[in-house]
C-alpha cells in the first residue's frame, strides 16, 4: 500500500511465557482509532494462506483501523515450539495481544474487535473481554466430529505435526457454551465454507444455536465453493467484504 495511507511496525508483545512477534498496521494521519486483532488458527501464522491476513489487514487499515497481526507461541516468528501450544496457551497469547492493543497510544481501547479463524476462533471466544465485535472464519465449535471418528493423538497429527497431549484433550472435550454466552452482547459474524474438509461446516450450527437468544446481532453465512482456506478467490474476497462491513457497522 502507499506509504501515505498505511505504516507498518514490527512489534514484540511480552507474554507470560514467551515473547510474541507481530506486525502493526497503522492508518496515517489519524488520531485515536478503533483496532482489530487478527487471530490465526493452530500452527498458522500472521500471514495466512494466500496472504489472506495481510490483505485483510490492508483493507481494514485503509478504512481507518489499527490492525495487529501476530504469531502465537510456537508459530511464525514468535518464541516457543509447537509442542508448547495448547488451547490454554492460545487464550493466554490472545489476551497478551489484546492487552498490547488496549494500551497502544493510537488505539481507542473502547473500540477493539477480533477476527479469528479455525482453532483460533474458540480460543478468541474464551479470551475476549471488553471487545466491540467479533468475526469468525471456519470456526471450531466442539470436538464432536473428531470424537465420532474415535480420533486419537496420531489421527490429529496431520502433516506430521507434533501435538501437546493437553491440546488433544482440550480439543476433544471442547465446550464453548458458557464462554459464548458471556459474549451475548457482542455482535458476532460467522463465515464457513461448505467444502471445508478440516472443520465441518456444520460446526457453525453450534454457534447459531447458542446465539439464538443473544442480545446483540448475529449473522451466519455459508460459502458454497469455499474450503477451510477459502481458496476460491471470489468467495474469499466476498468474505473479506462482509468482515469489513461488520466491523464498520458495529465498532
């Protein structure tokens, strides 16, 4: 992007256990602005497949948001190893990033939103406090699909990744009902691809069921040609447009 529209700063977020690396997108010539935290999924990073997080951050920054993309521990450029990653640690890392954003001088701490995807979604739900809006892409809701397959640790280890035993148990026993109900006053947008082979699209239904009695807005959209990575370019851009609209409306 043009330097008169956006500045980017590499940042180091001090976590409880590890330092986390991130990139902060800042709109030029603005005072205190709303901010968006982008949360990747398990073993992901701040760039994303097809550089989707970079493109999304650029689009949001163009609209006047400060945007923070960061790597959780054991991922990307952050400290730690993949074996250090649990759902509990992901929650801790998200909270550290939210703390950084809320105290950053250019950010209005009363106007922070979260965009998360995949396993980053339930951990973002568990970590979120005092945010204005949330957008979830291809979210995990419960461990039921994998339990039905009598999934064990070896079956979870796709792409020969090593996993923490605690993480396996946390995924298999995941129950989001209570933490999601605590966010009933926060507008929630959920997007899922119908061709998702990693996280079944019906995982979105769990969010919809709990949000039936929420006091704030909820919206659920399925994308017929999209997989877990939103590989279809047109639908990926459509999902980005909906994400922009949601944050513009509710933050």
